[in-house]
C-alpha cells in the first residue's frame, strides 16, 4: 500500500496558491482514478482505492502547513505503513523552476515548514518525496507572501499539465518503483 500525501493549507482562501500545489496534484491523481476524498481521518481528507493493482490512500492534511506532521504521523500509524517504502509526500519547492520535478528517497526539509513538521513528527527524514517547482520569489518579495500568492497567468495556464505530469510520476512510482521514477523524472 502507498500513502500519497499532498501538502497545502485547508480552506478556500488558500485554494490555487503556490503553497497548495501538493493539494492540486493529488486532486488530479485522485480524479484520474475515480477516487473521491470522502474519508475524514487523522486531521485529513482521504481518497482510498487502487492505482493499477496497488492499494493507495491519497491524503490532504487539514491542519495548516506548519502542522502537517501531525496528520502524516497519524495517517502512518492508522495505515501501519513503513515510511521509507510506503509514504510519498508531494509539496511545493521555491528552489526549483516552475513545473520542474525532483524526486528524492530522503533528505532534509530545507526551509519548508510543512516538511520540517513531518520530519519532526516521524522522527527522521527517511521517506520519499516529490518536490514541485514553483520558482523563487521575484525581487525582494517576502517568501511567505510569495508561496501564499496565486500563480501568474502564464504559470496558471500550465498548472493542469504540471499536475498531470505529477500524476504520471506517482503512477510510475506505484507501478514500477521509486528508482525507475527518479531516473525518468529527475533527468528532465
């Protein structure tokens, strides 16, 4: 089984912001497989089902970003998962150009507060993650204000394709393994 978690902030106020690209990507993945976010569990909304023959739980924590670890830790316990092999976290990354993907099997949370929370709650950074590029804040714009802003018109037109590419990457992870997906998506 895979637990696939997209990070974001709950509420309409944050919908379609850069920081919520994780939510947008798991929405696209769930829609593609006819899964609906019907289950409320562990401070999250969850869509359960299968991708191919693999059981999955696709989750959107309903804590705010900085508290994502509480939800992810509780979901890990509920589903009795081994994070190093069965957890994938999808989140925004300002250090990558818009629409660039980077898969890693482990790593530091960097400056991402949601990832810091997850690493702290899980007690380590040994779990797969898919970073989704949202680009650097322009000029001297505050990073927090930037991630909570909406995409530019040019970027907005590419968000649906970006989410489809993320869904393709997740499907490859589930079907053929994380290493195969890293080799394909980190090369582009």
